[in-house]
């Protein structure tokens, strides 16, 4: 296959040098400096000044098997050049290099022609380099902040999810530490079936701690969570890496909160990639699973950064293990909770409401799982699943992603009564049952349901 490079502007030759060197057979039209740039076995050089002259293209004997790069930068004659070329061979694939300000709208769509603004050749790479430097600086700051400290505690939510576990594992790798020098800890335990499977398959140990234990650690890193979550001003962090909405009170020597990211795993993976650190199969598997679960299989709340990191680490992961984690079993008692909730579900407009009543603390994860599930009900754009866990009402909200912002609606609806907020299409509220009953003067259970529904619908409709 021949690649034919038809140049007008000598300044772009250095930009194409790397590409030309990768080719077996190149024909170059109108170049003066190429022989010193490309040492090729087969480089044919032609010199023709007039690119709208059909004779040039006839001489080249173009076929559909060739490829042509037609440089039309700095000219107004693109259309004429292209017509002359296509009059000789309309089937040859042509890449037209253009100036960035060319009006793309005017170009007719041609199946064999693609336009590439010259600025695109480098601008994407330039921004990527800045991001890489930024990430490298942050990774180095993390390493510096923890250097010399015997133990670094990596703290997650009470019932860490795959994103939190993967982020913790990645942070440990970034800091070059082991499970002894950087244990992953929580005040609770992993209850969700899938997450337990993940821990088993990837051999992740979670240390259950209590508040006094924190004193043993001179450095505490929070991943996928922020200090306010713990509701105790004594619980401090030296490092916070998270993608949940930032709380004002959140200050730590190192703080990297990126609310537009689909997963904290993406942030951590960016550090590792920026530092060219080796990502093991175990870590890649954890990160892929972390990103997948937090973004509902790349379907919700994602950012281009999530996709880029995912593309980078997916080939390194163990796909068989991910499959095993993705298809966990439902325990019999969970099935009965599912049935109970589905019986109670009602669709009001486009919102599915379901109330589970009392839910044992260890089964709390059934609430978000049901919220995910209920979104599949026909005509549903939202699902709001609630349950009473100990003395609190836990509400999980999901939506299809192209309606109002779930986090804002949830905060608006329930923020007055407790903690409430979240992302574009998933949110959560935890409010005190007694407080809510008192403020809304609720005495009967049915009234509670009705009030929750009204609070939600009013907030969504902006009332
Ligand atoms: Mn997360």
C-alpha cells in the first residue's frame, strides 16, 4: 500500500515525520527537506507546484488501495484540489489537513474523505501532557507527605464499595507500601455480596477499627470519602481523594476532589499512569471493577477521564474475575426483601417509589441495589427506595441521567432533615426518623410514606 503525501506547506513536515517513518512506501509531492527527515527504502519524490492540476493525480495513478494525505493548510483552494484529485480516482481514501478555522459545515460529506484540522494533531497531546504533569506533581506530593511515617491508615466508608477498595489498593501501590504499613480500614464491614466476592478474589483485607485506633496513625488518608461523612470532628485526614461533592469543612494538607469524575479509582489510576508505575493484574482488576460499578458499567456520571483510564487499564485486568464479581448470588433473605419492596412499589408519573420498612443494618445495601433495579420498571425515569435502618431513614435515589440532577433534588428534598446529596444520576439521603416525624408532625406509618413522596416530588418540580 502506498501512502501519498501531497504537501504545500513545508512547515508541517516535522509534524508528520514520525508517521512517515512508520510507512513502508511513501510518495511525497512537493518536498524539499524530506530526504534528511525520512530514511526510507522507498520514498518517491515528485515536485509539482499546482495541486489543482489533474495531470498530477493522473501521473500518480491513484487507486482505491492507496492512501492520500492532502495538505490544504494555508490555502483557499481546498475544494479545487480535492475535486482535481477525485476526478482521477474517487475511491482513494483521502485525509485532508486543514486549518482549524475552516468552516466544517460547508464541506460536503464524502465517504472516502476525512478532514483533520492541523491544530488537532497536537493540541490534544499538549493538554494531555499538562494533565500528566499535574497528576505527577500530586502523586509526588502524596509520596512526600507520607515519607518517613511508619504507618499510613487508608480509611474508607463504613461499608466500602469496590471504588473505595480499588482506590485504597491503588494508593497503597502509589506509596510503595504493604498491607502492614498501609492497612485499608473502615469503621464497619463489607456487607454487600459482590464486594465480599471482590475482596476474596483479590485478597483484600479490611481492618475494622474504632475511633481511638486512629491515634496510632500519624498519617490518615481518606479515599472515596470525606471527613464530614464520619460526623465526628475528631476524625481528621491528612489526605483526601474523592469524587463526591466537596464539603466546605474539608481541608487537609492534601486534598484532591474531582466531582466530575465517575469514580475515585480514576483519579488514583491517573496518578499511577502519570508516574509510569506498574499496574499489576490484581490492581487493574480492582480499578476496572471500581470504575464499572460506580458508573453503572460506564453508563452514568462518567467523564472522558474515566473512559481514558478504563481503556488504559482494561487490557491489564483479569476479565474472568470481573465476571465472577459481577454475577453474585442473592441470599434467600435478600430475595424476600426484593419481593417485599417490589410489592410495595408504586409509579407516580415517572417516579418509582418503594419502601422496604425496617431493614437490618447488615442488609442496608439492599436499598441501593433495589434503587438500581427499580429504574428498569417501564416508564420509570426515577427510582426512590427507602428503608428504616435503626433510627434513620435511608433513601437511595436513581435516575436515567437526562432528567434533573439527582444530587440536587435529593438535597433540596431532604437536606433539612439530615445528610442528603450525590451525583447527577445517583443520590442518597440519611435522615433521623424521630426528627422527621417531629418536624412534619407524622404519627402513622402511611403518613410517613406520603410525606417522603411529597417531599421528593416537590423538590424535583422545584416547589
Ligand atoms: Mn466512588
